[in-house]
């Protein structure tokens, strides 16, 4: 790197530190295209770059290793999470895969016991056979967490808020504990988005996003990233990015860059809608339990108020009676909320974690954290709140709350168990 480039990098990084979030989302790391003045970052749809002589190039050799569209996105993401760098991948799980590859056989990961089913599946079903050990524990209890640490423990995998039970982990406390034992920390910040929470500021080493969700925001792309605090982690993860090769396509990087420009507006509105829906459900006679950190009744409400700027737009609930049949009626009965996997898009989604996003977690494990077969999850979008509430109201009117007979409940649960995990 020339002295001049280093200087420009330093000025840019100082500028990003003084920008507020909305300005960073739109401008950080983004310059008009130098060859045409195009204000939007071009999609550099190329696999390679011409060299004038061997090794004589303009910083780009081969598109698995470097791509200008991806490079701009990485600078923008680093600024949003107050990191030194970001490393982009083809999906959230590909980003996680790269983080786990920082470890070696015999090392141990301690993770929260309530997390996205695909993350659990990767740790257990992909990496255990390579000799990585894992434990899934309640990360809100620091004392018992510290007892689980062994000399082999090398990574804390932290999801907060968790998917789908909306539990919180105290990032500052857990990162202090990790530092004491020389353990790396990676916080999956997908449910919050960088608009609501910046784990690197609270001591984390890495932040992961399934950019498929709030960062993209329009349900049209699969993408993932890791944002890091140190140059050393940046170097190691860029090495894995290139050596393992799970890179995102330039068109997908463009879509994430475009999505980020309205991240603050979308998440702001979605949080407002979610709060109103949570209040509506809390007072609804057919609802048994509601999980939303914005409600005072939520066990981690105060922690949420401390470490998040707003309470998010994800919530889960259980109907009175806990019948899977009733849950299915609501899941199939909404007209504005679409029944689908995923979250964080402008459109509201309704989902059934037990058979959809969390089917790869054994039922006994799910039940320990309250993830019942009748739990319903909402990803609240940015539509008009009156329409969202009216939709839930009419779907809830389809169920008549009663205790279902035991054999019938088992039959329905068996049916839910046969659905293939994503
Ligand atoms: O789908 P992908 O981009 O690979 O991201 C995986 C992922 C990682 N972390 C969290 C917290 C997630 O929620 C996800 C994906 N989740 C869903 C598809 C879902 O509907 O919950």
C-alpha cells in the first residue's frame, strides 16, 4: 500500500467515525465511480482482470480474491459496525463457516442453547466429525457459563437476540469473561442489525450478519458477512474467504449495498410496528405467551434497553392451549403476513420454527428453551400497522381455544416432525 493510499484510508476512517448512522449507511466507503461518475457502485461482473506484465495490475487479479463491488460493500459494512474491516460471503452460514475455520480439531465452541437451527446444524453435524467439540448453554448465566470453560474452549458463539425465543445475552459481560480466558467472541447480530446494536463497541472480536435479512431488506438475495475489530482477524478471514472460496457474486453485493441505504428507515418503521403488534398480542385473550424484548414483562427488557437502540421487529408467541392444530390455522390464515422462512424484509412474514427454521434441532433440545411445536414467529415488516393488526385479528378469529385431546396432539406433532429442515 502506498503512503498516499494509507493517508486516504486514514482520512476516510476518521470521517466515518464522525458520521451518524444514516449518513454512514448511504455514504461510508462509497465514492462515485472514478471512470464515469456513476453515483451507484457499478456491478463489476468479471472473473479476472488484465495485467500489463506478470504481477502488474491495479490491485485486482482474480475475482474470487478481489472484486471492486464487494470491496466497496466491505468498507461500508465495516463502518456500520465500527470495525476495521468486513469480509463478505455467499450466505450467513458461509460466513459462519469461515469463522469456525479459525479453529482447529480438538478446540471447543461454547454457544447459546437458543439459536438459529442452521447454525446449530453446522456446529454439530458438519464440524463435530472434524474433531471440533461443542456445548450449548444458557449464556445469560455468567457463573454457570464460566464453569463450562475448559482449556479447549476457543470460541463463544453468541446470538442476541436469539432466534426464535428472543432471549438476550449481555454482550459486555460475556466479552469480559471471554477476554479473561483468551476466548474469541463472535456475535450473530442478524436479528438486531447494525442499526440497533454494535457488538464490537461492547468488546466482541467479530460480528456476523446473515445479510439476507435486514441488510438486504428486500428478500431478494442470500448473503453473509463478518465484521472484525483487528487487522489480524481481517487477514485470517480474508485468507479463508479466498482459500475456501464461498464468495458472494457482485450482483448480490450490489443488492446488499442498495438495501443498506434504507436500513435505518426500514428498521425504524419495522420496530415501531412490532411494538404495536406486541402490545396487541399481549392483550389478546387467545395468546398464552409472547416473546418480545420491548415488553416490560420480558425477562431481558432492561438489558435490551441498555445494549440495543430499539427492541427489534421479531417476535414469537404461543396460543392458549398450545395446540399445533390451532397454530397451523393461524399460520395458514394470515393474508398480509406471508407464511415463509426468513426475516428482515420489507414484507411481514409468519413462520413455524419447529417445522421450518429450527427443525434440525432435536425436539428435546428445543423444548428446553420453550420452543414448542406450536410456537409462531413473526418478522414484522414496514406495511401499515392497521392492516397488520387486522390481519392477525382475523387469523386468530379462526381458532377456538380449547385443550386438544392427547392422541390428536401427538398425531399433529408427528406430522410437524416429518417436514424437512432448511
Ligand atoms: O440464510 P443465511 O443467509 O445463510 O443465514 C443463516 C442465519 C444465520 N444467523 C441467523 C440468526 C439466522 O436467522 C440465519 C437464517 N435464518 C433464517 C433463514 C430464518 O428464517 O430464521
